[in-house]
C-alpha cells in the first residue's frame, strides 16, 4: 500500500512539473507541442477577487489546447473588484 501511495505522489509531482514547463513555454509565446509562435489565449475565467484564474490556451497551428489555474492579484482591497 505504501508503494502505491509513493508512486501516486511521484506521478502527481511529475505531472505538475510538466504543467509548469508547458506554462513557462506559453508565457514565452510558443506552443509547447509544435514550438511555433502560434499560441493564443482562448478563454479566461475568474472567481472574482479571490481564488485562481483559469486560463485556456490553444495553438492555431497544431491544435494543442490546455488550461491552467494561476493565482492572480486584483486590487480588491482598494475597490478594484465591483
């Protein structure tokens, strides 16, 4: 049972590492799959002033799509959210 738990944790950490590398590539403007400068923000959702922002990206060349939950900092304390 311990072996299954450790394996699951390892797989999850590897998954998060891959997602971070993909997001870093997208932030530089490139598609993680085809390495072309053809990645676009296709959807952006937020839960308001608190919580993560969900960003969806799509490549117009190869069709790669992925979503990322990223933290955002709005100026909610200064009346930024209404």
